[in-house]
């Protein structure tokens, strides 16, 4: 599994060293962001940003505080509206879609602090994200079929919580809550998963298991991960995009961007 | 144990569903016993009529349990829907009471008396369909639901929520009551629609009719409780709680949060409207004093006192608050408003989960303790009474 991920990463890295803007035709990419700009009261938080993510790619986005990383996820997931620019997902323009429509199109998003339903059990948390019965009347008629239970158990196994299904979510440890939220995304079967600082506040053992989890996940879906932990990024990322003050600064393998003098100057040199 | 507390709010599935469901059914059973047997057996027609009236407010409280207690949407304008339901019913009854023969002394016979006093010479267009009972019965839930749908879509699709939503609903309550008072010729103004007599020829004013209406109302109320329980037991019920606690997460799980909110708001409006119509039938009039801000806030107090997450609690809360309102306003008329305010502050500060919450945290343990002490007392008594070898036997009973 890991060897596969590494060759994959190396192959991608070789292909892209300075892949800005996208050199391949747009159809080869799962997600294409072009000329994305958002300004709040004239201040450009994201400034003419372009990037492209391939299917089954694990992309890390790094950058100093205020670089616009979380805003980028907000834009892709529809939480913030872009001032200009376009976001294409599987060739479809999702720039103006609403949050739930983007989720239904196949993009899952995890928040920085664990965002789970504390008053529900682990099982119910996962079940709530099961992609059926999402309309008002659909949810009134929703039944807990064996298929649903099997899906929930499958997701729980993936996130190391199979033995905790009956527990109230509020009693989970911080790391387990982070995993639970990842599990809630998995059950939606997204083709693109976006994670905002998934290992923040985790112990080193939990970080290791999360790295394994994410590497495994990238075998059949694409991921965008925002993270401050450079060691963690180095372990998992196929490719790294560096943002600085809302602008694209560099992109490539971790070694490549770490060697880039611009990156060293604004970020790693500090 | 902590899971039991988690589940206490709703009809939760996986963990403690069965025990919880049994407990809730018991609570409903006790309430049904009170409403169907104890009250009708013990109360005179006047007091039973008052309970019947209180129970019509309980519909509003039930709606608030769903939309505020579970969904987190605080509406301070439920009186609007109660009133509209009541007015739809009252319009039919008023037209029936205003036949040309009994209104022969008016300058325009055949129209409601207040229209005649206001120099109207023919029935306004929007009154005409209310000559039909079928239409009126349909309009009772339909008109309030339509208004709730419009308000809900306009607010929730724009993500107006929380305090802002509460203030807007309050404004709507104020607007509607001012409108009703202002258009005297159409609505009977501040007096409302009074002198209602018969429903399809059946005299509503007799004790016998009132008694039947009391039971019809009670049946509808338990139907509403059953409906609420069913909704809360589905995924939509869990969705409501999830939305209340983590709206953003629900949205990012692919749900259109606004639609769920609109649904529960409309459902609460429909329940309130049924209560309003039953009020009109039992009490014999409808007036703007049930539409405005004060009654709307009082209805929130009923739900809050009962425990805003508990359907059964809402009914108890309504009964308790109204009973004490009647009692105190009979005995100490000046004190009542102060007590009402104190009650609301008390609920918010001391027992935020209301009567139902108090029962969960103290009542059940207390009941168990009483039962145990009673049991011990009875068995102790029994031992003393039993003849045969008395004292020595108990003294020389060594532990094995």
C-alpha cells in the first residue's frame, strides 16, 4: 500500500515540477481552479489563484498564517462566494452552487475543529451522513436497512472506531472526534475530500494512524489537506502547493518546494 | 449513564431507544388517564371547559417543542397561526349564525352583525368561501401553513435565524393583530368574531356539546402528540437536533438545511392552527387578543415551563401555567404578571429543561425513593401485624 502511494507520488512529482498553470487538458483533472479571487472590503484574501488536482491525488496546501488556505477550502465548498474566477469539478462549473449541492456533486469537507454531533452516538453521526434520505420527505421515510448498517460499520472500521459505535460522540477523545468527522465524509463517498488541519491536537501515535488512513483513502479518491505539520505533509503528500498572502507561490513535491528560495524566504526560513 | 442523558432529549435509536420509548409511552399513558378520565370525572362543566381551552394552547406548545425545542427555531409569533386557524373556523360559524332571519333587524340582513355596524352592505369576497364547512375545515390548517411557508422560505433560504428570526415573527404577530383590529368591518375589530352559535345546525353552547368538543379536542391533541413522536423518531427528528447543534455540519453533509427548517416551521403552524380552531369551537369566539405579541410569548412560556424538548412536558407546562394564571389572577390580580415573569426567569436560569428536565434529574429518583420507602413501610407494618411468634423471632434472626 505504502509503496504504491510512494511510486504514485514520485510519478506525479516528476510530471509536474512546475505545473502552473495546468499543462494538461482540463478533462484530466478532477478539480480545476482558475483565476480565483475573493476580496473582503477590497482586501484580496485569495488573489488570482489557479490550481488543478488530479483524480487519486493527495495534495497538501501549506503556507504561513493568513495565506488563505482555509478560505480556499471555503471557496471550493461553497461556504464563501468567489468575487471572480471559476471552479470546475469533473468538468462542471460549481463556482455558484450552494453548499449542499457541492456536497452532492462529490466534494466532502472537514472543518478545522472537529465538527460532529455531540448529542448523538458514533453510529448516528455516521448514519446522518449516509447519502440517502436527504430531502425532507426522504428523511421522514428513511429506514435503517442492513445496507445502511453495513456501510456505517465499514466506515467505522476505516476510522478505527468500530468498537465505539454505541458511544455518545461527546465522550470520544479529541483525535477520535477528528477521525469520526473524516468517517462522516467517507460515508458520503466523495470523489474529493478536503481536510482542514486533520491532525491538529493529535498525539504522535494518532498522527501516524491518520497518515496511514489518508494514504489509504487516496487510493480511490483525491484529497486536499491543509496542514502545518511539515513532517506529516512530507509523509503523505503527493504534491504540495504553497500559498502566500492569497497568491500561488510554488508547487511540486515537498523536496522541490522546500528547496525553492521564494518558499524559504516567506515561510520555511522563518 | 451519560448516554442515557444524551438520549433523553429525543427518541434516539441505537443505544437506549427501547427503554426510552417505554418511558415516553408511560408518560403519555399517564397524561391520557388524566385528560380522558380524571378531569371529566372530577371537574364541573365550567372547569372542564377551562381545561379544554388550555388544551387548545397545548397544540401551540407541541409545535414549539418540535420547532424550537428540537429544531432550535424560536418563533415568538405562534399566536398568528393559532389565531388564523381560529378565525377560519370562526368565519364559518359566524356566517352560519348570520342567516337572514336572525339578522332581520340589520340594515343589510344576512351578513355578520359587525359588518352591518360598519356600514358594509355586502359580504367581502374573501368571506364567501367560508359558507362551506368543507372549505373552512380545509382553510384551518391551509391558511396558516401557507403563511408559514412564505415566512419560512423568505427567512430560512436567506439564512435568517436565531434572534433575528424571533424578532421578525414577533413583528408579524404585531402586524397581524393591528391589521385585524384596524379592519373592523372585515374582522370584527378588537372584539373579534363573537356570538357563534351552531356548527351545521348543532348547538355548540350546551354543556353536552362542550363535553363532546372537549373529547374531540383531547383526541386531536393525542393525535398531535403521536405525530410529533413519529416525526422525532425518524431521521428528520435527529436531523433537527443535529441542525440545532451544528448547522454548518448538516449543510456540509449534503442537506438543504432551509428546507428542513421550513418543514418544521410549517408543521408547528399547522398544529397551532388546529388548536386555534378547537379554541373557537369550545369557547365560542375568536379575537385579536390571541394573535399579538403577548399571547405568542405566553405560548413560548408554556413550552419552556413544560420542557422544550418534551412533547408530554409541553402539555403539562401549558396546563400548569394556565391553571396558576387563572388561580393567581382570581386571587391576586396585580401579582399575576410579576409571577409570570418570575416563572420565565426561573425556567431559563434554574431549570432550563423545564418540568420534563426536573423530572429527569430529580423526579424519577424521588419517585423511586418514595416507592421504596412506601414498600418498606408497608412490609414493616405487615410484620408487626402478623400474629404468631413476635419479637423474639426477629431478635434472634442472625445473618447466615
